[in-house]
C-alpha cells in the first residue's frame, strides 16, 4: 500500500486531491450534512490518509488489531473469511463510497476475524476511529455529528448482516438463491435487477458450491422461475408460487 496524501494542519484544503475523490468523500453517510470545509476539518482531526492498493493486496488480515476504518474512493475490495482448511467464504464486496473496518476499529482489543483484500486497484481513505470515540483534543464542533453518523452506519450494517444470515440459513441452494433474489428485487423496486457479484462471488456469499449453484440456476431458468444473463436477473411470475 502506498500513501499519497495525508491530512494535516499544514494543508488547509482539498486542492491536491482529485475532484472525483472529493465527491465520494462528500457523499459518504459519515459526513452527511457537512460542508466541504467542515469535512476537511474532520478528516484532519481524524489523522486521515489516502492510500493506493494494488489488486489482490491485503488491506488487513484475520487476527489483526486495527484502529483505522476505510472509505473506498475508487475500486473495490472483498471482505472474506477462511476456515482452518483454507475454505473461503465471501462476506461482502465493498465498493466505491462504502466504509469498512469500522466495527473492529471501534474496539482495537477485538481482533479481526476476516480479511480485507483489494479486488482491483483501489484507493482508500483511512480514518482513525479512536479519534471519533474518544474526546477530541481540539474540541472539534463536528465531533457529535460524526458519532451520530457512525452509529447510524453501524446500525444499517447490523441490519444487512441479519439479512445475510436469513439467506444462508435456508436449507437448499434454491431457497438461498430465491431469498437473496427476493431481497434484491425489493431493494431495486423491480423484478429485474443486477447483482453486484460474479458467479463465484455469489456462491461464496451464499456459502454454496459454485457448480451446484450454477446447475440450480439453470434448472430455475428452465422451469421459468427466473431469467438471467451474466449478473442481470429477472424474477418471473411463477417465482411467487415457489
């Protein structure tokens, strides 16, 4: 990983940061309701840095203690877990504009039980969470808003985890797929939607065998339950009776 920008008191603005990165930062739920000037002050208070990561590079490994959370400015990364035998399970993909690592960074004595790996060349804004959860030495007037926003983000992620548990505890591969597709259709407000996973990533996410899942998808299409093309899914009316 290579850090190319550090927020500090000697640099007073975003002049050296690409405009597209600034827009991602401003649109993050962590800084909702804040002006650009206020955001810069908060990032300086949090000892923030912007870092480039190459594809397949580990941002952190399982069993590490971390104090920084990250905001993806470009690219994407995988949050994954491996068991004793090396079997990998994909927890989720983190894409541009999303935060990661905040749960572990809030409690540095809690070792990570997952790894974060760049899925492609990725740029990340790192922020020291301990400076949010402890009293700000500068008496930063934006501190309470940061805490409020972070708690909101944590609550939403807890909800998403509950949704995933609901999918993977289904008894069959078909039930897992339909549970996940139902959720995505509701989120999209349409029977047609695009999922953010490749075939292997979807299998890892649902904790199923890829070959078995591909066979099940083909059966579901033959039975006119769904129609799919790559990662574009269309739920057909017959699905409702399954």
